[in-house]
């Protein structure tokens, strides 16, 4: 039989195989596809007849052992048998020409290795998966893409697989799984270096013991790996480690942050400013530090606020030292004269010196046997104790020394009470949750101020919408000076309606802060706009009593005269015709219009609402029944939006026009006064 006849039979078999693979999917028969492509390429290249026979043998074995489709098995077996009829390399060209004569362009493309096409497909899948991760979509499909690519050695995909577990995008966060994926992506392979984002994640996980046992040495190793690759976030984190943990390599820290800034990484500006403030790796330049921090805050980096307060403390310390040195020189003649006092004074000084030495010896001994915390506690006995104060931002660092260097390894959160020592106006020594250290005094507020601040938050959404320290100082001012009635609260934004507005670029780059406080008992609203001066102190610019329920903040604008005003959206909620009104004066002295429908609510407010405003006394609850006391106690929870479980309480409060059940647990929202009143009422129920 001629070679042309065998080639024609092979061509017919090949066309039928093509149709089956197209219909059922090339992925299902990838091995068969690649074997046939290898045959075609061998014929094109004119390689040895032995290689052809080897491929023919593999095709024959595949036909008998690997194909469940009997028709396809028969076609492959026939194709292999006709290949074996080729007896020499000289017959390749004619055989190939006849084999592919009836193929169109699409079929010819099909019988090539799909690597180039697969790479394009993978690139599309990768881009879609990343877009889904960032902007939403079917995260399950994205996760399949990430894990598949990660398993194949593409390390950047491991980062996204880990992040899906870390942030709980498939359900509950799983830090162990997140760590495993980050660790896999951090490793080098034969194609590329480990992914630097994964390496940076390993630094955080090892450093804080997240999903793995804490190991600072391993943490620093992976941070170095990411830094060497030029990861700008890693460079900044390495600088942070040098500045605040190892307290070494200050020049290298400054070099890292300046390089990160030069590469466009804006978050590094806060650390660069710190270097200029302290003279680490560069000369002290407070003006440069202030410029960098101003940029950082304008860009929305909240940690800049802490450094701004630190800079203010450094300036005040410098001014105090300058004043102190001039005072010392003026009093030197007096001290010289005083040194010629009586011998008895010298004896008293000697006895004080002896007592001091004994105290120091005792402290050293205690420290030797029991550690430095005991020394801190004993030494505090000899220091002037100040009032208990409260951290009022969501997160605060404590420093080991009064020059604000090196963090204490503990984070302080909103509402942490701190004992204070000394009367320094700038930097204060504190003890909180068993830790002793230093912080700027502006990081603390009094108990009264803390209760005032806490009373401004109508819900948790509002608290987190106003988490900047300078916003919270404005809220305290508002409560102290504008709305002393604790029924006025700020509630979180909802469905695009803004009750809170912040723009850090306004007021010469110092910021503008506006909010609407609502009184859900009387239906009153007050809008306030604060601007900030160069020291970031709030200045009340606008107080608007005309705003109504249903309106919200769209923007803050300036008119032609340079005056700021609040632009509102929404429609005020109007009263129906059947409502008549009367004037009611709240405890703060503000007048409001109230419908007959809410008069019963007002009487309830007068009877049961007192527990949200001030500490209760025995006379307040004289004559109250057990049922009255129960309502009095639950009124406090209702004012914070508690969703009642019992039918009678739910029914009672749903008839109050101001009530809106939103939360299953509001215990963290209660002010100290409210908490004390709850306990007081329980004792009398």
C-alpha cells in the first residue's frame, strides 16, 4: 500500500479526532493532544525514524489503556497503525502534506501546543480574579484561580489566597491557612524570587504570633528578604523596626524611608518626619518634619496625628529648656550665697543623702529579685500622683522613655484608664493595664471629658466614623458648650446619607469637620462645623439649628467672602396636618416643636429618661414600682438602639417614636454614668 494512501487514512482519522476533542474539551485529552502535536512537529523537523516509532508506540498504548470513548480509542489506534507504515525520513514531507491537506486554519492552529494560548487565558483569569478580590464578585471562583496558580508555582497568587483566608472572605478568618499560603508564596523557586508581599506578611505574622508561634528572629529575616527586593512597604517597616524596636541603624532607617518616598510611597513620610524630629540619620529639622507630617495627614494617614502631637511636645520641651536655662543663670548668685549656710543644714543634707542611698539600694535589690516592674511600682510611691485619665483614641502607643523613644510592647485602646504621675504639661508618665511608660498629655482626657465624648456616639458606626483624635476633641467641645443634653447624639452614616463629614485639605490644610447631632426624643437636630488652627485645636465655625430630620451633609463649601457653610441633601421630614404642636424646653434649654402624638412619649421621657443624663439617687426612684424600675433600666439600653428579646419590652419601646432597635449588644456604648445607674436600678428591682 502506497505512502499516500496511509497518509490519507491518517488525515481522515486526525480530522475525526479533532472534532471529538473540540466537542468534549481539550483539557480532558491533553496527553493525546500533545502526543499528536509532537508527531506533527517531528515530521516537520525531519527527526529520526526511531523517535517517530517511539511516539507511535505511545499513541498505541494510549488508545488501549487511557481512552474510555471507544470511538476515539479506535480512531487513535488506526492513526498510530498508519504512522508505522512510514519506513524512512525521506517519506516525512509527502506524508505530512497529505495528512494536513484537508485542514482549515482553525484545525491547523488546534494541532499546535496550546502553551501560548493558555498563557493568555491564564492572564485573563488572573486579572479577573484580582479584580474580583478588590472590587467584589464571586470570591469562590477567584479563590480557585489563586490556589491553582499558587500550586503551580506562581507566588503572587499565594498572596491573594492567603489574604482571602486572613480577611475571612470565604467565611470566618483562618489565620493558620493564611500563614501557610503566605509562607508558600514567600519561597524562591526556579522561575522567580519569592513574592515580597508574602514575605512582608510573614514578618507581621511571626512578629505578632498570628497563625504561628511568635518568633522575632524569623520575622526580621522575612522583613529583610522583602526589603532587599525593594518592596516599599517592607522598607518602611524595616525602618520602623530600626527606630522603635532594635533602636539601632538609624542612618539606614533614614535612608530606607527617603528611598521609599522617592519611589512614591507616601506612608513613609511619617517615619521620615520622625527622623528629622529626633535627628536620626540626619540633622534635626523640625520645619521639614512639620511639612512631611502635614502632607501625611492631608493624604489621610491617621498615624500622622500621633507624630504631630509628638512634634508639638518636642517644641514645647525645647521652649521649656530654653526658659529653664535662663532662669538657672539668673539664680546662680543666690545658690552660691545659699551654699554658705549653717553646719546644721549640711548635717540634714547628709541624712537625706543616706536615706536616698538606702532607698536606691532597696529598689536595686527588688529589681534583681522581682524584675523591673516592681521598681516601677515602688518608685511611683515617691512620685507625685496625678488624676486618673483616659485614652480617647481607638489606638495609642506607650513609650519606654520620656523622650518618646521605643514603644512598650502593648497597645492601649479607647477608654483605657491610666494613672498619671508628675505634672509635666507635655509628656506624662502613666501606668495602665499593668504597663508603665510615657505618652504625650494630649493623648489623655479626664473622666468627665471621656463620659461627654462617649455620650456623643449614637451607635458604633458613629464611633468608628469619628476615630481621629482632633475630631473627638471637637465632639467634647460640642457637648460642653453647644448641646449639654445627652439626648443629642451623632449616628453613623446610612445608605449614602452622611451625618459625618471630614476634609483634611480645608482650613489651610489643617482640616474641616462637620456633623449632625440628632435628638430622637424631641426630633431636634443641630449641625456643627469645626475648623482647625495651626495647632490643630478645634474652632467652632458654624452652629446650625435649622437642619431637620431627613437632611444629611453633602459637602462643606466656602462662599465668596471666604466663609464656610454646610451644604445639605435630602428632604426635611414634615409634620402631617392632623398634628398640632406645642413648645417643649429640653434640659439643655433648647426649644422644640412637638406633636400631640409624642406627648405621651415626653411624659415617659421625664419619668424614665433621667438615667441617661445623671447619676440617680434614692429620691429619683421614690414611688417607682418594680415594673417602673425595669423600664427605667431598659430605657438606658433602648437609647443606644438595643434590640429587645422580651415581647413586653419590645412592644413598649416600639411605641416610642425615637426608638430604633439596631443592635443585639450595646454594653460597650454605655457611658460610665449609665453603667452606674444600671447597677443602681438592679439593686432596687
